[in-house]
C-alpha cells in the first residue's frame, strides 16, 4: 500500500488539525452564548486599567504616613492636601491632588501574597492562586461578556493592552486564546505609533495595498478547499487584519489627529539639569498611551490596560519615585480630566493599581540603599468613573501602613464591583471547555476571602 500522500492531502490534514485547536473552548462558548447569563443593571461601558507592574509603594503614593518617621516615609514626608478635605496624597502628584473629587482611594487592599506572578493572578482574577482551574483575568471576562459574545462588532479587538505584556501569566485562562488581549507593542510617543501587526517600519499604506493584492492572486487555497472551516476562518482573519491595517481601525492609533496642546497635557518628560533652554522634552510613552486608551474607549472598546512597569523598587526606591510619580501624575490626571470633559467618565471605569504594595519600613542598608520589598498585607488602588463615586476613602491601614486596620478589600471585592457596574452578574457562569462549573466570581463554598462589593462608593 502506498504510504505517500499528496500535497493537497497534507494541506487538508494540517487544516483539520488546526481546526481542532481550541475547539473545546469555542464549543463551550457557543453553548454558553445559546443560554445568555442573567444581567444586572450597570452604567459603565468600558474599563481603562492602569497596571503599575512591580507593586507601587502605598506609603509613597496614595496612603502617606509622614507621622511614622523617616524609617517609613523617607524623604517623601510632606504629603499634600487634595481638593477633598481629609484626603492627602504624595507631594509628587499635585495634578492628581486637584482631581480627588473625581476618584476614590481604596487604602485597605489585601491578599497577603508577596510573589509577583501569583499576586498578579489574584489581583486580575479575584481568585486564589493554585486552584484546579486557571481562571481568566478581568479583561478577558469583559471581552467575553461585552465583546465577542456580547454583540461587539468593531474592528478593534475588545481587549487591548498598551503597549507590552502584563507579566508571566495567562490572561485568558480556560477561555482560550480568542480572549487573550491584543498587545500593541510600539511606542505611542514616537512620530508614528508602530502598532504590531498594523504598522511596519518603512512600509507605506500603498505598499500594503499592493502586497494585499499580490497575496490574493497567489493564495489559491480558498479555491482548492472552499468549504474547509479552518481555512475560511483564516481568510476572514486575514481580511480583518487588513481592515485594521488600511481601514478605520488603524485611525484610532493615529495620535496626529489630536491637537498638540492636548497631547502635551498628557505629559512630557523632565529634562536633565543643565539641558539647553531650547531643548524640548519628549512626550512620555505612558502619557500618550493614556491618550490612546481614551480614543479606544471613545470608539467602544470595552477593556483597555496600560502596562506601566518600573515599580519593583527593591533598590533606590525614592530615586525611582521622583522619576515615576510625576509621569503617572501627568498622564493619569490628564486622562481623568479628558474623559470628564468629553462626557466619557460617567461610562468609563478607571482602575489604577498593582499586584501588591511595598514594605512600609525602608531598607536603608546596602545594597538596597533606600529600597522597599514586596508587601501583600496592605496596599492601595484608585478607582474613578463608570458609577464609582469621587472624593471618597475606603478602608484604613495602621499608623505605619503595615496592616489593614478597617474595611479590608480583597481583589475579588473590587473586581466583582467593576463587573457589577459593567452590568456583568458576578454570579453568572463561565463557559468551561471541560464542562466544569465555573462562575464569574467565586461562590462562598470556594473559600476565597471576601468582604463584599464596594457599596459605599457605588
């Protein structure tokens, strides 16, 4: 018997194998979508998450403790009053201090985990690490409910990350690769934002059109196997990709459509001492990413994450804060104000925080030289818009910021509240490819710590 197979047969078998990849996940989603989950009333339409990767020091940002002394607050010992009486934040964030009436601070976040990867998973999912199932993060859950299974039709994927991955964890969990984020890459502060898969260095739009025409002439497989579902899915994906490259989808990433004055408001870097007076500081990558995020939610994208790394300050913490905090202050304050000015803040949740806080007691000794370690016992988060009240404080830490004193808030409490404001029922089921029971948020029987939704600020 001849064991050789033709090229056509080899292609056919390859495509059949490709079609099987992720089949269980897709089938589970289809079955789930056939019986839509119950909904709750929510006014929010989108989320912009600012992910302070590495763990921002809560004492140096939103929970200052100058009375604790130098061993705890170091040189950042002069917190400033905000425009809301009784709320103080770090002195390096004066622009945010003027907008405290638009956001609330949660000072009692806790999970007591000090490992980056597991803490990241906990904060993004509201679940304990090490469970039987790898659950999807909040962005993927929103992508499911408000995106593909929720009638979302835009060219831009419903879950976008600007501009680099969040860390070493699988955002989509058991939902599968379709619910992973679109990670842009590139730098939006450059003359052209080179979004991965959309823009290419040195290639014009006309060259892209010519390439598409040539590809259509060369690609005969759709005619060879016109009814193959995997092949047709690839063709649709290719067409959608070109629509993003050459169509309306690409325009959302083109910041030249914005006025220079507005782009500048999102922040320019601080020039080094002694720089020429004629030198113009470049716009910051983070600030321009915030502006892109506003443009994305303006076009209906349900979930956008801005990854802002640089907070893992084991060494020289205060040197890093003097660099990081002014950039955060300019970008975040401009984003909140811009959303407010455009009437978008009422329907857009802004969530800013990291995977944990940092050790309240400063490590002055070498080699740390004023560093702070990991601290999951107590940390802070900022929330604004989408139904969250402004000008409020939730929870309190002790005099040194070491432990939660009042009103603990677990990651699941915050994520569940965000889902509630989006109209996603925290008790709704999730499609699981193995047919296992899985809920948007843990049930009491699962033993995940909870203190309830943040009803005091919604």
